[in-house]
């Protein structure tokens, strides 16, 4: 029986992916004079920001500078983002049914801190695991394992809902079932290992009621 649900954040709970890509485009254009098409930047979704900026420079100092500029650009865009339709209803239902819940995100702690009160995430989630909390990041198992440890949960009784191959990889590596957030995913290929392909948040509740 599944009693624990882990969620990715961006592209799963919060509709932020356009804001992330647009702010990275702006950063690359202003700082490096690069005009990257949005389709070429899908790789940045689901990994820590520093891993993305390192692809554009061999200098660690320059990578951190790009990250700082990108973070500032993204913060402005994030203030306009919201939960995906149906997410609040799903989270209310999970809470009412007694599920343990966590967010497992590739954002750093300071990148998530403003969204927690803005979107009232703390009323639904028991813990938050960010890229600041682990040495290794998704698709490594460590972030998922840390969430399970904090919740006192078993991998075999847990489900990870996410929209990227990094989420799927982390879940699989930790022995956790993976469910695809079809409402947020950009490309639905490469998810053959998903136990659930949910087109709407309501599909997650249906799946859980059948387990």
C-alpha cells in the first residue's frame, strides 16, 4: 500500500518551466551574447542551476556569476507563476487521506523559500528536500532517499510524481515507483518505466485509490 507521495516542484506542482527557460535565454543573451532557442534549453529543466551554467563556461567563477544573474532574472518571473490546475485539489485530498508528502526539487533552498509562503506549500508538505541538502542530485537516488528518511517512509510504499527523466532516474535508483506528471511534461518519451502516466492531477488520486 502506498502511503507516501514525493513531488518534483517545477513542471509538476508549479507551472514555471516557461519562466525558467525565458530567464535563462535572457541571461545568456545579456551576459554571453548568445541567442539560444527555447527548444535547445529543455536540458536545464530538472537539474541544479549551476550544472546548467557550467555548460557555457570553463570558469567556475563565471558559472557562479551566470547563476547569480539567472537566479535574479528567474525570481522576477516566478512571482507570476501559479500551481497547475487541479494540484491544490489533489494535495487537499492527499492531506485528508493521511498520506505523507514531500517536495524533492533541484532548486537550491534560497530559490524555493519565497514560493513556500506565496503558494502555501507548507500546509500540504511535511518536508522539503532541495539541492542544498544533498551532495548528489537527481537523477541520483540521494535526494529521494533523504526525503524517505525524513518521512520515515519505505521505498516500496512510496510514489514519486515528476515531469523529467531526472525525477524518474532518482525514483528508480531509490526503489520508488515513478508517476509521470503528464500535465507538465514537455516530451513524453523516455518514460517507459513509469508506473503511472497521469494526464491530470486527478489521475493520481484515481491511481492511489486502486492500489
